[in-house]
C-alpha cells in the first residue's frame, strides 16, 4: 500500500511569489493534516481536514496560507505571497479513525520550501 | 513554557549502552502520548504509543506519569541503527488528533 506522498520534494522561490504544495494521503484515510517545521523549531500543527471539511485550522499562521481538499482526496496548501519566514519543511499526514485518540498519523516525506 | 519539552541533546553513546529520554508536557488534559523517530531529512515515524500502564517493545520501554506530566523512553542495548532524533509527541485535543511535538533529542550511537 502506498504511503502519504507529497509534491514537490523541494521548492525554491523568491519572496512575493506563490507556491502550491500537494499532498496525497493514504487511500481511504478521511483525516488529513498539515504540519510545518521551521528551522530550529519544533514541528507545528497547521490544520486538519476530515474529508473535504476543515475541522481545525487554528495553526494556520495567517491569511497568506490557503488549504483545500476538494473531493476529500488530495490536498493543496498554497502560500501567496510567500515571505522569508515561510521557509521550512511542510509535512502532510493522514489517519483513518479519529474516534481513537491513539490512532496513528502517517507522515509524508515533506516538502522543503526555501523562500529567498 | 513550551507545551512539550525534551532534553536538548545530542546524546552520544557507544553501541550496547542504555539511553533514556525524558519529556514533560504542560497540558494536563492531554489525551494520548507517543514517541516518534525521525531520521535525518526524513519524515517522523511512529516508534511507540505510550500508555498509562507503561509498555515495552523489544529493546524499547516507554513510561507515562500523568500526575507528573512526564513521559520517558528507554532504549537498551543501543544499535548503530538507533541513531536518529526522537520526538516526544502529545495529542492535546480531546475531540480530534492534534499532535504537539517536542523539539526532539538527537541520539548518536557510535561503534
């Protein structure tokens, strides 16, 4: 079974440009999460989808970030316009059953974003 | 105060050593607890869930003390392949899984 996949693996853009990150969760996983690790800091939660609905977006840094999950399958995270502080590794994760708080989240390999 | 705090590390140990990782969390309402392992420039992967009764998986033992809000991970008979960053992770959301990560402790096992 394929794991969580993310595209691109790396992205280098200039300040002010737009970047769109994509995440394909494990097939059948209704829950999809975005996390981010900024250099020198811990991994931080950004938002959580249940199917196509945003369950929790409390971690989104500001309105330059827009996440979508049309059709409840893959998700995109768009940063527009990108700022220097947006540089970091963006991880996507998916899980199956949210009724169990010990339900495992499976992480994708991440997208390393560098804003120059 | 950070929500999840870990030993800063790195820990440098010889093969065969026993190494202990400590973690504290600030939210007493936290629901579930995990240790994840992250290899260099890779994604985090679940190593162990941590239950109140404590649990063991081969060379790995995890303990949870809810009263002290403290989590530990013990690795016995360290292998070179154990070299990685160990992340203490807490689910602080009672409704859904919102994972809160510690900064991680790097372990380097040398021959």
